[in-house]
C-alpha cells in the first residue's frame, strides 16, 4: 500500500482546504510531520484512517461523525476527505463526506445531510477515473479486503502509536492478550474455549438433572422402606452416586420381602381366629332368638285372653248386620219412593203457582186440553209474523232512501262550492311552488360561496395572530444570535489564552524520572510557570459548553422564526389584504342570506305535495257529484213502490195483533201460556204416580222386616252396617283368629320350647369376642397389604433407577470427556502445566514471531546490546504464555522489559511495533506496506541512539518504502530534510510543505 495524495477540507483543526503530496514527501524515504502541540499533526493521520475506514482511531471517534467537522470552517463549506493510494496493484481514490448540519437553502435554520462515500479506480488504458461504488458498506468491505486489515490492525501497523507499544512492553499477560487478540483475530480460538465451556455446563446440567431424578427416586424408596434404607450422603454430579443408590435399593428390597413373609403368617392366624369367633357368635344369636320367640308367644296368648269379651260382642254385632242386609233392598226402595214423591209434589205446586187463578183447581186432563187450544192459536199467527217482518224492512229501506237523499244533497252542495273556487286555489298553489323552487336555487348558489368565505376569514384571523408572533420570534432570534456570537468570542479568547499557557499546564503534570508526554525526556530542568490569569481546561470547557448551548438556542429560535414566517405567508396568501372585520361582516351577511334561502326552500316539497293532493281532491269531488245526481233519479221510482206495499201490510197486521202491541208480542204471549199449561199437566200426573209407588213400598218393607226378625223397619235401619264399618269389624275378627292360630303354632315348636328351658344367652360377650377377632384380622390384612405395596413400589422405583443409570452412562462419559477438554483449553486442568488458555497459546506463538522480528531491529538500534525474547513463565498466581523479556548482552542476564530506561523503552517499543507490523502484514496475506507513520517518542533519545534509530528507519526505505515521523522534536527538523509543517492559528490550522 502506497499513499499518493491526501485532500482535506473543513476537517478537524483545518478550517479550509489542505493538500498533502505523499509522492513528494516519500521521495527521500524518510519525512517529518511536525508542528506545535495542538496544531493537528495527528489529525492528518486521522484523515488517512477516516478516508480508508470511515472512522478515526477509537480514542478520537465519537458521535455519528459530526465531531470531525472543523469549528473554523465556513457554514457553507462541507467537510471532505479525499485519499489517492495504490494497493494490490490498483490505483484508487476514496472520497468521504461525513454527516453535515448545513444551513437551509430556503428559510432560517439548519438541516442534516447524510454521509456520502465515493470509490473510483484509475484506468491506465483509458487514462481516466472510473466510478466503482457509492455504498458505505461495499466500499468498506472492498478496502478491508484489499488491505487485508481491519481498522484496529491498520492503526497499529501503519500508524504505529508509540505510547501503546510502550504500555505493551510493561503490560501484564491479560493486557497483552487483549491487544494481540484484536490484531491477530484469535476470536475463533476463544470461541472454541467458550463452546467447550458451554458444552461442559450443558452436559453437567444434564448429568446433575439425571442424578437429581435418581436421588428423587431414592428418597421415594426411603419413604417406602422407612428405616430399612439409608441414603448415601452424595450430591448430584458426584462420583459413585449411582452405585450407592442401587446398592441401598437392593438392601431395602430384601428387607421388604422378609417383612412381607412375616405379615402373611400373621394374617393366616388371624383368619382362623376370626372364623371360630364368628361360629360362636352365630350359635349365641340363634339361642337368643329362640328364647325371645318363646317369651313373645306367651305374651301374645295372655293378651288374647284379656280381649275375649270384646271379641264375642263383635261376633254378635256381625250376625245382626248380616240379617239386616236381607231387608236392606226393601228399605232402600221405600226411601227412594218417598224422595221421588216429595220432588213430584214440589214440582206440581210450583207449576200451578205460575198459572192464572182460573186453572187453580183443574186436573191433569183439564190442563192438557187448555194447552192444546193455546198451541192451535199460536200456529195461526205465523203468516202475520212474516208480514210484520216485511213491513219493518220496508220502513227501514224508506228511511235509508231519505238519509241517502240528504247525504247526496250535502255532497252536491259542498262539491259545487269547492269546485267554484278551484281556479283561484290552483293559481295560489302554483305561485307558492315556483317561489320555493327559486329559493332552493338561490340556496345552492350561496352554499358554494360559504366555505371559501369561512376559510378566508379563518386565514385572516390567523394572519393577524401570526403577525404579532413573527415580530416576537424575530426579536428572540436576534437576541439569541447576539448571545451565540458573544459566547463564541469568549470561548475563542479563553482557548487562545489556554493554548498560549499550555506549556505551564503540561509542566504541572511532570514528575522527576517519568518521561515527558510531549518529548519523552525523563529530565525536566526548565519547567514553564503559570502566569496570573491562567486559563485551565475546566474554564475552557465551561466556555465551550456555554457557546454550544447559546448556538443551539440560536438555531432553535431561527427555526421557530422560519416556521412562523412560513405560516404567516400561507395565511396572508389565503386571506389577501382585506381587513378581518370586513371579511367577518361579509361572511355573516352571506350566512344570513343562506339561512333565509334555506328556510324559504324548505317548503318546496310541501308545496308540490299540496298541489298534487288538491288535484286529486278535484277529481274526487267531480266523481262524487256525478254519482249523487244518478242516485237521485233512481230514488223517485223506488220510493213510490215502497209506499204502496206498506199500506197493504199495515191493514193485514191490524187484524192479527188483536189487543197486543205487535204480532210478535201476541205470539210470545201464546207461547208462554202453552208452556205453562203443559208443564202443570205433566207435574200433576207425576205427583199422582209417585204417591201410588210410595204406598206400595211401605207395604213391602213391613213384610220383609217381620220375616227377618225385626219388630219395626226402624230396627232394621239401626242394625245395618256400612261398608267401612263392615270391613273394620271383619278385619278385627280375622286378626283375632290369625293371632290365636299363630300363638298356638309357636307354643307347639319343639326347639323353641327346648331353648326356653336353657339359661339366657350372653349375646354381648359373644359380639365383643367376634369384634376383637375381626379387628385383629383387619390389622393383619393391612400390615400384609402395606408390605406388599412396599415391595411392589420398591421394585418399580429400583427398576426405574436402574434404567436411569443405564441411560445416564453415555451422558456421564460425554461429560467427563468434554470437562477434560474444557479444563485443558481454559488452563485449569492439572495436565496444563503452564495454565495457558487455548487463545493464549495461539497468541504466545504470534508473540514469539513478533519478538523474533523485533529483535532484528532492536539489536541494531541498541548497538547489539538488547534482544527481545518470549517467555512462557508464570507470573505470580497468573497464567503463563504471554511474557516478554529483554536479554542484555552486556550482562548476559534476562530481565523484565519494565526495567528499561525511557530512551531504551522507546526504541524497544519502536522495534516491537515494526516487528508487529511485519507479522500482521504476513498474517493479512502479505500486502506490501510502502508507507508507515511513527507518532512521537523521539525526545527521549540521545544523539547516538537517535542516529542509530534513524538508520534503522532509513533502512525501511528498502524496496521503495517510505516512513513518516510525527514529532515536534527540534533536532529532527535538522536531521530530516523532507518535512510537512502544521501551523495553527485562530482561523484554524494549515499545512506547509510539498504539494
């Protein structure tokens, strides 16, 4: 890789455009980049790094790239870095624009432009540049692939920061591992360590899980076996756990089977005792039953003897009831006849009471004859009834004709009056309809004008409000701009004062024996002193913060002013120049006229409907008048016919009614008289028949009572038993008979009589003995079942535990193998004697290569005195593998690099940096690095050592390689002729030199 040209604009401390011609500087092979502290020497290297990778070295990278812009640049100038270089035989040009917060092209305020990147390649055949890409990602990947290095590797290999390698010399193993890991990308070896550790933890967790399940089964077996099993005092994952659990389970199973056999013997003995107790209890219960049966029979016999008199009385009453039952039919017949006679006599008296006095003494035959005569007269009135009905119809029809005539006269009169005013009514409705239509058209026209008028009025009101807001925002923006300018001037004054006194500030941090951060010298004979009014970092930072806050407030106020002005312009364009009051009056007048038009147009539909209904009403009235005239002509003929027929019927009815008001009244009178006479005749005949039947029933009852042995019929009624009384008496007699037979049978049983002769049975003692035997049997059965369940559960759990142990065997072997590998790669295994991690082992090999490459240059810089060697020795309790020692040829002893002096540390770290650059270059694929930069540290060398170091650096020019030294040491300006000077000032820094 060779750099040709670098163009920077508004970058870092450079407010304008600057160019670096590396071809001219590299012609001598060795060139110097110098300038005062803070001028921007390192910013040139930052620009190279930014052009290649889109970011600067890590310690100076912040934000999204906004901090790269120069504070001295003109607001309208965009930050740009362009680098032309040759890599892998191709000449490329990389141009980068970081994000830029620029002023808006229209209106106040700022806007943010995104970062941009261009990559071009030079085509020698065409003699022109060709665009390759504008994608940040594609360009970054292309540059990284061509260089073969990441940004971190490039900053360590090409830009050679001496401070980092001085610390690398004195660092411990962990710090060296971090730096080497970034440079040589050994993350894959760390990933192997991590992967093995994760697999070890995963398999360990699975083994512990299996052991936990095994212990859980062991605890369940212990719960079943009780004191017959003792658990091993081992935790999940510990060796020997499976064997201990299986052994304890075997002992528990053997003990459980012995307990099962003993429980079986006890159960057999308890069953035999239970059977004997049950047999004895059954015998005692049978004896007690027979003795109780005999005593109960004797008690029932005594009770029957006590109730013998009541039994004989019941038998006598049953006998009289049977005799009375033979007379019961005659008695029932006499009672029925008497009841029938009473009803017939009452009906006759009622029927005679309804007849006129003339029929009071008439017999049944006379009443029947009178009823026949009345019926004959009623039959003769049927024709008169029809004539009367017809007369009523004629009268009703005549009345209807009169009513129809009056109604038709009303219709003719009303229709004539209404039709006479039809022309005026129609003209009025037509006028009303046309007015409503005109109002609707006017309302539609006004509706189109309403919305623009409203918008214009709202815009005018907003215009008036924004006019005041614009003036207020303008005043705030002017005040904020003045404050920002004042704060910026104050900050720049303080910054210049601090830069003028920066030497005193750096001198305050010097200590005897420690190297200077600027020149690297360990002796400080003439330190700068602070003067009165010295400005320190805190004061400058406070002024900068105040300037930034004021500038942010200025930008915000300008943004607000622009927004208010834009809104005012929009409102003014909408409202025009018409005053708001005039627009409000015009809008209000338009609304009133629109409301009035809407109100007038609202009657359009009603007017149309009313005109339609009026026309329908006219047609209806014309039809009604015509129909009324037709009906009037037909009524005259019909009225004459009805009058003639009514006169004939009236004469006929006068003869038929007699003294009644009507034929119907006369017929109703005759119908009632006929019915009363007929009912009275029937009642009289029924009373005579019932009296005869009652007399016959009395005679039959007296004869039947005498034959049955009763003195009077009344005695028969007293002896009769009802159905309920008969059933109850018969039930008592049957129960007495059954009880006597049962008692005789019980007293005649031989075994019952024999049991009565024996002593009383002791049932309670027998039951207690049987209950005791049953309890012992239940206890024995429960003990035997518990022992059987225990054996079965122990067998099941033991089988499951054995199966779990078999399945866990391969997993445990895998865990042992992975754990050994993980411990070996992590440096914690006893087999790893030097406690080196896998990544450290790889880095140790790389460090050994770096030490060998660095020794070639260190040996020359130190005049053959020093050699760098890699050491695998452990430091204290730490791990080994990344030790770095220096061998002193003058003493022949190997010592730590921390014992080197300041100058020795510098050229040792320089040799180490150069050696590391060679190794990283080889690691990256052998990309040739034709341009290198070395940053600071030469002030700590004496003249002879400086000459030797420069000779070594000058030797790097072999094969057309160039080296740039970044330093402010004055002696180097005398020794190195090709120079690039960085000059600082209040308007920004500038470059002086070739190009």
